[in-house]
C-alpha cells in the first residue's frame, strides 16, 4: 500500500496539482485582463501543448462557447463536486479526463483538465508490477514460513516425544541433545535438568514417606502398647490416669514431629520468602543465649557466647531464630556434663555466619553427608531423644535464605572432637 | 429467476451509457491543424530554418491524414518560435 501510494498515487496527485495551478493562473489572468485575456491564454496554452493533454472549456452566459477544446459541457460537471472524471472521445478511441470546474461568475463557467489516459496506463503498469511483487513476496513468505515450521517441528520433535513420555508416567526418558549447542539444545538441557530435579525430589518424597511410615510407627506402637498394658495392669484410677497422661504426652510428641515435617515442607516450598525483611539478628541471638544459658547451667554445662554488636541481614527472623534454637538443642543434647557449648556470630564481607560448637562425640564424615535428611539419626544419636528433623529444618532455612550449613570438628584429632555447625547466610 | 432483476438493471444502465454521447476533443481535427498553421505563420519575429521545416512537416502530415502527428509538430514549432528560435 505504501509503495502504491508513493508511485501510482503520486501520479494522481501530480495531475491534480497541475490542473489546480493552471486554473489559478487563468483566474489571475481574468482579474488582470478580463475575459479576452483568459480566452487568449487558453488558446495559447492549447497551441503549445506538445503532450496533447490539456483540456479546457470556457462557456459564457447562455452557454456561449468562448474557448476550449471540449465539444460539450459534460453533465457530470453540473454536480456538487468540482473535481470530476469523465470518459473522453479521442480519435475514435475512448480516453479519460480529469476535470476541475471553476465558476467564474456572471453566468460564465470554465473547465480545466488533463487527458489522463497515459497516466492511467502508467498507473496500471505500476499497479500490476506492485501486485506481482506483492504476490512473489507473499509466495516467498509462505514458503519461508513452511520451511521454518518444518525446521522447528524437526528440532522440537525430540522434546515433544520426551514430554509425551513423561506425561504418560515414564520419568526416565531425557531429551537427546545435538552437538550444535543452539537454543533448542539449551532448552533440551534445561528440560533434562528439570526432569533430573523432579526425579530427585520425587525420590526425596518417597524417602520421606518411607521415613514417616517407619519412624512414626514405632512411637505410635509404643504408645499403644503402654496404654494396653496400663488397661490390664492398672488397679486403681490414679494409675489409669497416669497411663492416659503418658499416652497423651506420647501423642503430643508424635504431633510435634508432624508439625516439624510440615514446617520443613513449608520452608522448602519457599512460601515464607514473602516474610523476608531487614533484621538485626544480634539481639535475637542474645535472647536465645540467655534462655539456653539457664538451661545449660541446669545440666552443669557452660554456654559461651561471642556475638557482635549488630548482625544485619535480610530474612525471616523467626525461622532463623528457630534454626539457631535447633542447633543449640542438638549441641546441649550431645555435650556431656561440664562441657562447653559456644554460640558465636560474625559478619564477613558479604555474609553473616552463626556458629554453634559443642564438646560432644562429634559426627563421622559419612554421617555428615546425610545429616539434614529428614529423620536421619547418626548411630551415636540413637540413644538420645529426638526425631532427626532438627538439622533438616536448619538446612531448609539456610536454603531458603540462599545460605549453607557447614559441619566440622570442634577439636580436630581429639577423642571427642565435638561438632561445630556453621549457618552461613549471604548479606548482599 | 431472482437474478434476472439485477441483471436487467445492469443491462439497462449499460445501454444508457452507450447511448450517451461522450465528450469529444476538438483539437484533434484537421481544422485545428490549419488553425495552428495560421497561428504559426502569424508569429512575429525571426525563426530558425529548422523550426520552419518542422512547421511545414506538421502541415504536410495533417494534409496526408496524420492529424495528431501533424498537430504535435506544429505545436513544437510554435513553442520553438515563442522560445525565440
């Protein structure tokens, strides 16, 4: 359309501009020299019109012909519009004229125009050329689109087949990658990584389900056995009441385990990230230290504290406090009487680190790799109370804050090396 | 037969156009050719030989029935004279 407007359309505009200029010049001649001057001007113009295009008709009052080369006044020129297009008889052939009507006044009227047959022929040629060019372009576009679609289908087909296999329940297929390393390979590699991650998560879910089934069955069975035994053995109301209270306590413990599992799931899902805010953990850690200091003294343990004045970071204050509480719980649980548990924190260039160190038996290297899995309990911890979920929550909280949990010996090489757990969180 | 109505209208309209006498151009005639030749002869001032030959060619073309070509030649000659040639 733009091409047509700039070529064929320009021809029309050019003709109209020439006619208008001609009419204006004749009207100026009328003002300067009267009607005889206009008649002379028209005859002069017709006499030197080598292109044989100019058309004029000047009629006086009562349609008296004064000048021009049109045989009659066309009826179309009596209409509302000044610009008209009429068929024109020329040497036996039919041509076309573009005319502009000028009402001179005093019953005199004039037509100024051009024979546009040549222009129309040229416009026809241009339009035909444009139509051919547009058709060819459209053809190439369709061909290109078809080739592109075929190419896309060929490249997307392995991805589509893999997705279809996955959706039918088989998680093992992966997208085959070519050596081109293009966008499709990147998409395939990303999809493979996603599938690996999904498989890993599903494995984890399966593990948790197994662990829940295994680890909760024991306390439930124990509580049931106790209640059953009390039912048979209790001789009075007091012993029966004591047995029921013990059963309630056991069930509360089981409920707490469920609560912990749900909380870890919530943290891992990232749902708590909306609660992130700028916070100073130093006073929070100080409060926790004060609380656990009393608890440690009661067990004849010592809680050493080394905290900075401020520990600013962005995160969930409550979750971070819970993580530190879990670490302290573990440390106090495994530290013998007279031992020391140290709670310290420091601010690095782009991280904050909270450490809890104990004097306990420590943790073997193999167990450290599994520490943090839900319900995992090292052999040394089997005899101590606990659910195996404390460090899982710590790891989940660290991951939520894009941090990490580091485990190392407190006293390397010692018989009881102890365990230091560092919670390292980015501050930037 | 429903299509017959519009078809008749189209036919009648076409017939009406055919009856209409189209506007004719009066400057394609041998009379106008003679008028141009007179106008050329009446032009004052000197004229080049080739301009006169051009006008003469135009006149001859008109006389032999090639009116439009003759008129074109005469117009060129007139233009050349008016331009000072």
